[in-house]
């Protein structure tokens, strides 16, 4: 979901690329190193990536071969990974799906946001997303498709995008306190070549300036799709809503005029509904 012309402050055109893995640096591991490293392995599996072997996991996590082999065996034995028949590759087990389902059922934010997103998407024939940060990526909780012409490029719930190169991630970063934002950006920088990070860093500076002035971030991707994103600061944490559309259907200025107020209104209504639920739960 994205923006239109590179010359317009937070608007930048970015190439499509594979999502980098957002694993924790070894020096930031918790006291329970085995658990932390096991979670790093689980994070390597994502939609569209397919099965992974131990060597794939070594490359993605930077962990030693022996450690990866031991952890994949443990994860298989405990039902979180399954071995692909006749190969040395692994896939996530179905037990992980039940955990994801439990998360969605338990999330009042996701529950209350969905009908609001559906109303906006259908009213404007645009796509509307809700996402949250997981390590160095944004994870989509819901995506509503009001623009049926873009079905072939669907992003579904559970898809992950690098936090530093898309509108939802930049909007999330812009909403953070400066120290927290800079700590995340240092980790993002470590996974890019220096020349590419310099370009991304310049784009981030422009995005943050636009956010300070106007309260949104936007990015253009696939040369024809713009995403405009607005953060939601809720009791449960910082979430991000965004809209995406074909830049041939809306100019950037028209999209900002129409969709930024709509996303803000969605956020206000969502906040009111969550507050009403909290009050109802506390009532005798």
C-alpha cells in the first residue's frame, strides 16, 4: 500500500523485494537463549516462502548449524514444525494456526476494527489494512478489499513487511518516542548495505517530516499502487491503519484529502468502541 512521486516529501517509490528476516541480534537474546532462538526459527516461516531446510534457517538466523539442527528437532517433537515427507525440509505445524486463531479471537482491536474497515473499503472502493509491529516487521491483522480490480496483488492477514520501507512501518516509527525509534532504526540499518541504507534513511527523514506536519506517511510501490497510513495509539499498543489504491484512480492530493480524515475518523470510532467495551466489562 503506497504513494506517487519521489519528489513529494514522504512519497517515495520503492522496488518490490523479498522480506528480510527480522530476527533478534544474538547479543539481545534473553536469559533463556534456547527459547529465544527457537522463536527466531519460527519467525523465518512466512506466507509464500514454502518449506525451509536447516541450511535455509542457518542463513536466515545466523545461528550455528548444530544449534539450528537441535532446535528444529525440538520444534518438530513438540508439534510446532512438521517435516516434509521424503525431504529434509520443514513447514509450520497446524498447532501454530490454532495459536494465531486464539490471538485474533482475543484481540478486541481486531474485532472492533474489522466492520469499520469494511465500511470504509466498500464506501470508497479501496483496500484497507490494519497492522501491528512484530520485531522489525509490520504484520497485517486484517485486510479489506474494496477494490476488486487489485485481487491479483492481495496481501492477507499474517503477511509481514519490513518496517523501514513501507507506509505502515514508517507511520508506526513516526509515532514512537525518538529514542525508541532510533533503537529500531539501528537494527534496521544492520540488514542493509550502506549505500541502500543511506537512501532509505533519507526517505525516512522525509517521511517523518511529513508526519510531523500532516500526520500520515505514504509510499508508492509496484509503480502504480499508493499506500497512505495513519497510526492508532491505543491502550493495547500502537496499531496502524492504511488505505491502498491505484494512483491512476486518485491523485496524491485527492487521496490525502479523502482518506487521511477517513482513517482518523476510523481511529476515533475504534477508540470509543474499545472504551465502551472496557467500561461495560467493569460495570457491576
